[in-house]
């Protein structure tokens, strides 16, 4: 899942300094689950904006709306009625959602209310951890289900480095576990430790972001009817 | 020889035999007792031991004492017994890992989950005698439940399955283990489900749900316009308020008291709304630490209040316009001390 966190409120105030009529738009999926941008946080941010303006002696209107996902056009369209009179949108979705709104509503400033952090999952309630960096060529089969790209601070493919001590990574021994220690431990449990003796060659990053903006298509997906008609 | 003895403790529980007497004896011979909400800080430097402590009654700045000896209570840890109820009922344990050992609001043998009783060493560090007493309390509890052929459960909170994002927050935080998730056949989808027979309506889940999918069945009480809004936990502040009311208390002008089922119902959204509707000051009154019927409703509220206090200045609201205070139902003087801003 995409993990995001709310921007410091000062930043949101700064971005909306000129706005008179703001819609705070939430997303009902990833950012709801990671407690950063669902209906509850939408209400909180809207309240804060109203109070901040009031205390600064500015008259503004702030409304709220949360849709299922801001990264699907059909859902995004549902926001249109809520945009009447609105001059600025603060989206609490991830960067994908913000861009979808920007594309759909060309004449409106769409501002990001959260920082999109990473692909991850909760390590405990209220805390999330990065697990994958979408490298585009998953090698978890070779590393016993522990990702060396996202979870080794140095993205080492032949680890560990000399900074691994007591299972912790030298980059932050309090918080970060050494991914290579985890890989080795798990490979041992699987009885496959010897496989790690083979040297993994340098990575081909072309499937990751180095190959330019990525697109992926499903060969078997039936096109939507509008598209299907075009190709006839 | 003149020996000075200071006793720092969280809550003095004198339920055990002879404890009350011992306490009185101690007081008489000059032992000083200091209750705390926050563990006193201990510093050892140059063989000198300093204890700093913030008094909960004066809530003033911390006092500090140097001493020759520091005696610390032994720490008892729960054994394997706590393992399976934890797994079975997702039952919450207290700070020491026991099932509500030090919570004075829990009846003997009662767990956070209605109908589930815990006795002996999983509940607290108890003697055989105590365990036996707890076991009969548990038996009594069970017989009350079984007295009627059917258990009638009231609905205190409901989930809107259309809104639920299945984030599982409520499942993880409900201190009464009253929520799981599963299919709503009429909606043909999965969502969080509340088990009415276990839910006590504390509203902690309502305050925490990121999708605003949970509602309490009791309507929120009316707020009257007033400079100060006081949110009162129904088990402490609200009871103190009722006691005062029975004694012809004159409610301070410009203060509006509102009952909440538990301080844990109070979330950031609710506090901000209160400021929006014109209250200049918001006071959250909850139970003392380790004395919350919902185990950590009071600390949940404290967390949210602390978070918001850090954030208020950016909104142009002074942090001291929001405050959380602790009291017991009997501490009416603390409620009477609430004055308009
Ligand atoms: S817009 Fe972002 S946060 Fe919302 S569902 Fe899509 S990916 Fe998740
Ligand atoms: S190897 Fe690549 S795709 Fe697989 S988990 Fe790691 S970053 Fe993600
Ligand atoms: S906290 Fe709310 S959104 Fe999350 S599972 Fe519970 S009801 Fe659903
Ligand atoms: S109201 Fe309290 S007891 Fe009921 S489900 Fe929510 S958290 Fe649990």
C-alpha cells in the first residue's frame, strides 16, 4: 500500500494563502488506511484551515469531500459537483491522486496536503515501514522474501556490508533492521544458505525509474468500450 | 535517629488485608505519601540519589528530593498464562503485561472483554488466596450471565459498511475486544463488525476511525454556547458533576459541561469543531491513569490532546486554550475548580 503522512500544517497554510474557497479532498483507500487522508483527516484539515483563516482575520469557505479513490477517473468525476465555487483544492491523496485531480480539473490549483512516503505496511498500529521500491524486476525469490532493494539502506545486492551489527543497520541501528541479516537468517531456515555464495551482478535499473517513466499494459485486458470503438 | 521516609506511588490500593491499617500506621509515624501520574525521575550522580516528582494534586512544578536509599518495588512479570487469552480475545493487557491488575474500575476477575474472566497470575501478581477469591468472583460473574436463558445485548456503536475502509484500526484499538471484521451479507461486502454483547460504547473506535465509519447510538449531547467547553468522562467528571449538582452547586457562568462516554471518545476533530463553534477554551476531564474503565481511553485522549496542543499555534490558537485534567469521581473539588476562561 502507498504510505503517506500529512504535511506540516504551516505548509498547507502557506500553499493556500491566496485561496478564498477551498475544497479539502480525501481519498478512501491507501491514505485512509494509513490515517493520513481519509474522511476524518479531511475534517481535521478543513477545521484547521477555517480556524487559521478566522484567527488571521481572513474570510474563507472550506468544504470537504472524500471519494473512493482519487486515482480512477470515474471516481474523480464524482468530485465535480463539490467543486462549484471552489478556487483551490487541497488533496489528501498520494501524489497519484493529486495528479489525477490536476488532470481532470485543469483550471484549478490542486495542492498536495500529504507527503507520499513509500510502499509499505504497518509494523504496528500507527507506524508504517517501507517494504518495496517498485524496482520492476522482483527478486524476492532469490532473497528469501526480504527485499534488499527497499530494505537495505545501501540497496546492496551482495550484502551485508561492514555496517551490519547485531542485526541492525548502521544507518540507524535503533530503527532499521539489516535486511541482509534477515535474508541470511531466512535463507538458513529454508536450507538455502549456500545459494548466497553466488555473486549477484550489478542490477539492471532500466525496469526501475532509470528506464524513464514507466507504463505497463496487460495484454489480455479487454479495452473499455470507448477505446474498443476507436480501434474498430 | 531521625529517618525520613517518602513513598511515591501511582495509586494506593488498600484492598488487601491489613493494608489500610499499615497505611494509617505509616502516616501516623510520619511517612509521606506522594501519588503520581508520571513515574518520578531518578538520577544518580556522585553517589547522590535524586528523585524528582510532579505532584498530581498541586500539578505544580516538580519537587526533588535527595536520599540515602532508594527502594524500588520488585517487578512481577506475567507468565505463559496470559498468552492464550491475548491471542483468543485480542485482550488488552496493562503496562506490566497483566490483565488490568492495577485498574480499580475493574471488578475482581473481570477482563476488558465482557463475559471473559481472568483470575490468578494472568490477572495480577496474586497469592493463592487472592486467586481463589477471584475464582469465586468469576464463578459469580458467570452465574449472573447465565441466570437468564438469553443474553440481551444493547447496540452502543454501529459501523457503516459502505464507509469502512477495513483499515483494522478499530479491531486493533478496541480495549474491549468487541470488534472483528467480516461479511455484511446485506451489503455483500466485508467491513468491521461490532459484537454488541462485548461493546460498552466507550467510543474510542469512533475517535480513531479514519473513515468516520463508526457512530455511537447515543446522540451527542447538546453543546450550549459558552466560552469554556468541558468534556466530562461519564465515569469520573460527570459523576463529580452530579454529586455537585445534588449539593446545589452553582454552575460557573460561561462554562458548558458535556458528558462523553469515555475521554477516549474525544478526538482531534471533535476538539477542533468545538473551537470552530466558538468555544474559547476546551477542557477534557478524564480518569486517572490506570483507572480507566476502557483501560487506555484516558491515555488515548491525552495523546490526542498533546498532539493538538503542538499543532494549535500554527492555527493561531494558544496551546493553553486546550487542556486535559485527571480526576476521580470523588474529587469534586477538581471539578469545582473549573472556572470560566
Ligand atoms: S489516489 Fe493514491 S492514496 Fe488514493 S487510492 Fe490511489 S494510490 Fe491510494
Ligand atoms: S525486489 Fe523490487 S519489486 Fe521486489 S520487493 Fe524489492 S523493490 Fe519491490
Ligand atoms: S477503523 Fe473504521 S475504517 Fe477502519 S476498520 Fe474500523 S470501521 Fe473500518
Ligand atoms: S465503542 Fe468502545 S467497546 Fe464499543 S466497539 Fe468501540 S472501542 Fe469497542
